[in-house]
C-alpha cells in the first residue's frame, strides 16, 4: 500500500496471513506510517480492535491521529520489550494475530537529520527512538576496533569489515567522523578500488550493520518473537516481514524451537525429552515480493515474510 510517506511491502500476503478473524484483536508491532494497520482496519469488521506499537515518536504522532479517526485503533509508544505490558494494559487476554514489518520506514530514511542514510548528509545518529539511547556518534567513542569490525561483519555481512572499522576509528580520532557523509566516504575508501563500483554502494552493509547495533535490533527481535508466541490465542498468527538474512534466520530459529524443539538423540525411537510443539509453520519458506512489486517498490526486493500459528496456550 502507498501512503504519502511509506509504501508497505508484501501488503496482500501480510493481511491474508494475519487477519484470519474479522472480529479479532490484533497488534501491529511496527506501526511506522500505518500502511499495514490501515489495510488491516479495512479488512476487519467494526468489532475488531488493533493496537499499534512503535518506538519512534514521529510514528506515534501519526498513530494518535489515526486513533482519533477510528475507534477500533489505539497506539502505544514502546519498543518490542514492552509488547506484553502494552497488551496487558489493554486488558486483552490473548491475541488473534501479531504482525511485524521490521527495519526502518521510508520517512526515517528520508529525513537527513535522523542519520540513517548514506545518501543524505546528517548527524551520526540512527536511533529509531531519538528520545532515548545513544546515537551512533556516542557509541563509536566507546567501541574497540575489533568489536566494531565484528558488528560490521555480523550484522552487515561485510567482507572488508576489519579495514572499514579501522578507517572509521582512525577518522574519528583525527576529528573527521562527524556526519553520515564522512562515514560514507570512509566506507568507500576502505573498500578495495576494484570493488567500489560493483554491486551495492560500499557503504550499504556498514550502514545497515551500525543501525542494527545502535537499535539493538537482534535482541529486540528475540524479545518480540518470544513475547508474541506467548500472547497469541490458540490458532493466532505471528506474521513477520524481515529484510536481511541474519534477521530472518534468527526469527526462523526462534519459531522452529517451538515447532520442532525435541532434543532427543536421533537414534531414539521416540521422543523422551517431553517436548510438545506450541507453534506450527503456516509459511516456513519465506514469501517474497513479486517482480511487479519489486519494480514498483525496490525496497521490497529483500523482504521475506514468515507465518506461524499458535497450537496451544503456554
Ligand atoms: C518498516 S517500518 C513499518 C512500516 C509500516 N508497516 C507501514 O506500512 O507504514 C518499521 C517501523 O517499526 C519501528 N520499529 C522497528 N523496530 C522496532 C522495535 N524494536 N520496537 C518498536 N518499533 C520498532 C520503526 O520505528 C518503524 O517505524
């Protein structure tokens, strides 16, 4: 779906997978600009309720305006660690569905002052919640070269993580690491010449990795998936869109533990560890965007949607 600011990815499969009961209670845990929420509200009946969550104060302002227009909708300012509290505050015993559309929104990327984009000159910030936590500039002052290289390698899959980490900290110590353009420039020059113009821009993977680090996104995913599986009613759906393989693997592994977490040795004729599945896969192989969606919205190219269903109360 396209609104003024953000084009929601995989909109149709997301809504079809999530909205299984027109009268249900749902959480859109990544409200953003409300594109997916609005589609949910269109698909649901007057008796349904939707709670939006976001850690970005700007998203919350958009959500508050929507809540005034549609009594079925409300919004809470929280990160994923607060999902359970937010649902309990509503007094909802359990949920029909919880949806996630991870990563950053287009408005976050487009506003230079948020510091997410290597295409716009801005401060080294990258916080989704700019009212708490430490901006990238502060985190860089405290990190060692080897830790930084690990962040860039693990969260960005960057081959030249070591060289880039060294160059970032050298520039920082010489006073030349103040803006996103400085960071982009360092990534470009730390990449071997013959690799600078092949594939994605040399800063792409490092910017992704540093954003994940600043926002502690991997821990947030762990908390999100674990809490969500508990909050669902039997038959309730967990629907998650992620944008890179590290995130997707983490989500898959957390759900797979509840689907197939038997730890008995292979040679055992039957399970003796007492494992009982609490989730089942509805969509184990991720759904990807069609060629037409990718052409209309290049951001959907890397989107992966997984769907799992609650088997029993835990
Ligand atoms: C890709 S956008 C969602 C766009 C939305 N589905 C739409 O159609 O407008 C992701 C949103 O999730 C929020 N977000 C990401 N990680 C979060 C977290 N750990 N806790 C709360 N909000 C988060 C971001 O601030 C951003 O607004």
